């Protein structure tokens, strides 16, 4: 689904007010579940989650944290639920055998950087991480899942989106009431700029939590002055479009799709025909690219991005302390 517009229109929007009782009930259940005790994994568990539904930059943040762990001499493994995939796991992702329909799109990106385990049962997944030779687990998402005890958890926040209208689902994008989620995080990773994110950074600092500011930096792929038809099925497609525009590309058309969207053949044919009509190159995200069939993917340019912390030493120091 696409996030409804009223999620960012303020908490007094009529739809938000009408759904507030459902949000209160859902939020109370979620908060209660988060407080349940979890199982210890037998090695450190670092979690990259977010307060809201949708994307915030968790996967690039998880990859950046794993790189810091490697620098510290550790052997990280990623643990993911595998959203969008049919396999419940626990299973180690193999990109030569598994596709996005099997394990989800994000694990296919993660496995390029470290061993990646998909498991809806997080403790079982943690056990497979350890038996695969890893000595620290990096969870991509799972902040609200209590089954595995976290040694360090960050809330990843999109600077341009923040927490929307601040209401729990379905009245807003929060996965649980914010006051119930703060005690479960030891810091914030703020991705990008914007007033919504700045407000969340101030809220974290008032609680004495560190705020690690970071940017998503695109790799240059030679699109300066080139006409592009950009398409993306991620949490905030407009964020990708802005990043692509920042590389110097000319966006002839931008086509957003819902997060984790499984592209149908007719949609891909329409995108190709429109690109031909506009004299434009098709460009998408890494996360979308792994969901594309081979023949179509061959004609699509991919814009990779990486998360670059403003102060990597501060992030490294918090990791050292947790380890």
C-alpha cells in the first residue's frame, strides 16, 4: 500500500481523528508486546529499526554498521524477517538460488555485504547466524519484535518525514505510541535533513540519547545531463527522485510505486514504452532492481546509494561500548 496522505497532514485531519480509537487499540497492543522479555542470542545483537511503518533508510544503515563492525575485527551477519518473500526460514540467503519472491528484496542487498539469514522466528535465525560463524548479529528491522534481546537498538529516522502525524496505525504511521518506543532505543540515526527529522533529533537529545546524523550519498553513474524516466517502489519514492536529480540527471518523468511493489509485466512494458517515447533512460533503486526480471533489468540503470555518517567515530564508539 501507499501511505495515505493524511498520515503527514497533521493529527487533526478528519481521517486521523476518525481512526484514532483503532490506533489507540493497535498502539496499546504493540507497546505491550514490545515490553515482553526476549531470548539472548549468545552474541551481541545490534538492531536497526524505525518508529514508523515504511522506509527510513534501515538497510543502508545496517550495511554501514556492518562495515564498522568489520573494521573492528568482528564477523557480522544480517538477520532479516524477509518481508515480501515466501520463505519463513531460517535460511541463509544465496543470491544465485533465491529471488525477491523467495526471501524479499532487502536480504538480497544485504547478502552482498555479509552473510544474511532470513527468519520470521528471530531466535531461530540468530542461532543460524551463530552456527554460520558470525560473532555479532545486525538486525535489519525488528525493533518492535521482542523475541530476541537487543544489546543495542537505534531508531532510523528519515529527516524529511519524521514520524508523520505522530499517531499509531491506522490513524498514522507509528508502529506503537512514541512514548512506549523511546525506552527501547539507545540512539537515533537521522538520515538526511528536514524539519520533521530535526524535531525528532531534539526529542532524542532531551532524553539524553545520541543522535547520529547521516546522509545517503549516491554513487556517480554518469547521468549528468541525461534524460531519465525514474521509477521506484520504496517507502518514499520522492526521496529517490530528489537524489537522482541531485546527480545532475534530467528527470523526464517520475513514476512512484508502493514499497516492495512486485512489478507486473504490463507495468514494465508501459515503463519501457514511455521511456522510448520520451527518449529517456530507465533508472531505479538497488532495492527495486532485485525485483525486476532479467530481460527488463538489463535495460535499467541502477543508482546505488550508501549511508555516510557525519561522525563515524561517534557511531563506532557506541558500537564498541555495546560489544
